[in-house]
């Protein structure tokens, strides 16, 4: 039995009082709070061995190298990667997606498939790659409830398809895509599959081998880790064959003159994609975050969030003036709910009221997912409001959010 009250106590930010009122943080889909265990791991690096990993042979350098490598191993275990070398440190999921979009080898004239539900970071890199190299781009529309019809994928993925890129869990509707089925279709037709796991990885068990995805993009800041850290998972054979994204220090085995020319010999993954001085503290914090979540259990976190989501949805569905985006089937969702309030001019007004009056922190805007908002007829300029739950939230947070929203609706209608 998980002691969720004890878990909540791990997060210093939740101890704050603003104007005498406790904080209700419901914006974890944008940025999760950080537990003391992650903060301590990063502080230990800065205080005890703040040196370069993989470069210096002195004690500080050795300790930094060991911690840096250990964190990669922790993340590989978190994803069930086949080996640590398949996990590349990046700045965020956006960079991970851009590396694949820019560097994977795709035949000229072949087809990339993506969806209308993508985050801009999961869409635009492939739009630009298609324009750059004369590739075709096909967009599969999500259903209005944020789910996908597998028949659409069967019709779209053909033998001219070279890459499929899909968001595993939407940051707007919370819906979870049938990645394993889509991966099977892609591989049957000789295509690669890229999974955007920025929203999925923090909330569900993620087994990249069982799903058989070729690539996965993760934002560590959404899973209790530090900002400016991401992970690109890739099957080693694909990472080996990809073009390099950046060049410079720590990517080379040797650089020599031959017949008056400079001839570099580059390292294998992961160093191949990690040019220059790295964010060692961030990587160590990322490893600590992965270890922290695994110690609780991703299945337990998933169940906890779904219980909060179920309580919130039951009452939201009965509220007048509230319109929920996406399905209300909690079995198909991550722990978030996005909605509009027709008696309030814009989503920003909803978020401002909840913040100013009740210290309830939610997200408002178009959530970097303009195409889907246009698809379902919601003006992105008016935006939508999103409340997202995580392991440190409890039923009191849900109740405070719903009571604050009810107060706003009563005042505005």
C-alpha cells in the first residue's frame, strides 16, 4: 500500500502558503513538481564533485563520470531499454523529436505519417523534414473524442511509408493511442515508428521493448526531474545508422591529418549525439527521478491518478456550462481533463480566477496543439483550460478545484 500522504511530503513546493491558503497544483502536464530526492541528488553533484564527466581522470571527474553513467542506466531500466547506450540525453522531448526528424535516413519520395492530435513539437519537425527532402506528409485525423480508428491506420500505412510519428498520450484530451498495434502495422510495411512519450512516460509503465517502438521522446521535467533534460530512446541499430545532429567535443574517437585533409573518426551512440559539455547535474537528477518513480511503482501511480480523474470527471459532467474535450472513458486516458466554460469569455479568465481566488494552478491556452483545436471547432485564441493530476495530488485538490470552478460558473452565468 502506497502512503500517498508521505509521497506528497516529498515535494517542498507543496508546503508553501500563499495569502494563508495552501497551494493546489494541477499543471503537472506542463511541468511536474520536484521531490526532495531529485533536488538532493543534483545538489550533491554541485557541492561534492562538480567536474566534467568522461574527460578528467581525477577523483571529482571519476565520481561525475560514475554518476552520469549510473543515471543513464537508471533511465534505461525505467524504459526497459535493451541497453543504456540506447538512451541519449537531450534538452527535452522537443529536441529528441527534432533529432529523429532531422537525422534518420528516409528514402526520397517516401511518406511520413503523423496526426492532427500532435503537440507542435511532434508535428513541425516532420513538416520541415518533408519540405526539406521532398517527402510526402500524411496527417491522420483523430476522432473528436481524441481517440483513433485503427482502420484509418491500416489504410494509411503502406509500403511507401518510411516513418510514423504519433503522440502516445495527448496533452489535450489525455487519450492514449494504440501504439503497439500501430507499431506492428508500421513494421509489417517496413516503416519506422516514433512515439512521443512526453505525456505518457510520467504516468504509465513504459516498456519500449514490449511496444517495439523504434524511437521514443521523453521530457524529464514532466516526470519529477529537472528542467532542460530530455531523453531520446532509439533502437541501437537505428542510432548507429543515423546522421549526426551536432559535431564537436566528446563525439570523436580521433581527428587526424591525412594528405592535408582533416579526417575525424566519430564515436558510437550515445556519445555520437552528445556533443560538448553536458548537463551533468540534470542527467543525475533525471536518473534520480526515474529511480524515485520506480520505487513507488508506475502501476500504482497510474491507478492513483485515474481514481482522481474519475472523481473529477463525474462531477464535471454534471456541471452546467462545462464542455469536456475528449472521451470521458478513464480507461483510455491519462490523468488530465481539458474543458471550456461557455459562460466565461476565455480559458485564461478561468485560470486567472482559480489562481487569484483559490491558489488553484491550472493551464490555459491552446496547449501547443493548434491543429486539433481547429479540427474540433475551438478557437485557439480563446483556448481551453486543463487540470492535470499527478502522484502528489489528492482528493482534497480535486474538491478544491471543482468548488472553485463552481464558484466561477455561478458568478458568471
